[in-house]
């Protein structure tokens, strides 16, 4: 049987060909070596990369990414009770910390929710204070927002922060199965998207962008 990497490159290459002249093809990586990322960019014809790990800002430099622009994901931590980090006793301002370490390497900053004391990255279904995005954009850097977005709140998010873009996954998936089955399903295969939720999400996002 083929290796996971060969399977990935085959599927990604097909997506790149099928998406010619359409939305950009973005490769998502977490704590991968620059050589691996560069190989995937060349092999799969990626238009951009999205870095989710602890690679740092310098990893977004074109010489590290195979010459394509990079989206740098920055976690906004909230308490395990889903309150803001400040309310949970964490006094460090995440945006001040980000601005202190910010470089010209990333093309876009993507803010995503991270649950304090959790090892899971992304897919939290929890939002953060969208006003934080405005503080970064005021410095001239485009910001995308992820974390807890769904058809019901995407309009509020766009109206509140006017981000460069938004990112959604679990918010437009089909209803959850019981917890034990859900965990098994999550490990074995991706969750399925709900067509009606996707349509509603895009419609509401477009309406907000026009207002």
C-alpha cells in the first residue's frame, strides 16, 4: 500500500489541478521541517502555506516556505471554562506579545482559539474576543479569524472586526455523534460537512461583507 505522504501528494496535486483559476490551494503544516514544506510546495503546486506549530515567525520567510506566501497561525488562549484568558487568571496580553515578536515574514496572521491546558489544536468550537483582530490590523497586517465560527455568528464576527478573511471547519460539520463514537470517528476519518450549514455560512458572510 502507498505511504500516507504519497497519498497526500497525490490528492493535493489533483486538488491543485482541479482548482486552477479558482480559490488558492493552501497546505497546512504543524512543526514540519522547512525542507519538507518546500518539497510539498513543489510537489503539490501549493499557492500558500499555513503554519500551525511553534515554528516562529521566521519560518514564514519565502526562503523557508518554497517561495510562497505564509499564513501564520497564532493561538488566542481561553480558559478551560471558555472564558477569556484574562478572566482565567492569565494576565499576559496575547496581542502585545504577538506584536513584540511580529516580523515581516508572514503575509497573513490567523487568530485561532486554543483551550488552556488542552493539547488539541484547532477545532475547539469556541470563539475569542474578535476585537483583538482589529488591534493587529491597525498595524497594517491582514488578519483572518478562526475558532468557533458557524452560520449563526459569522455575521457578527465580520461586522465586529472586519477581518481580511475567516476560517471555518467544525462549525459547518454535521451534528456530532455520541462522544465515544465521535472520538473514534475523529481518529479514523474527517468529519463530514453539512451542505446546508456551508450554504448558510457563506450567505451570511457575504451579507455581512456588504454592510
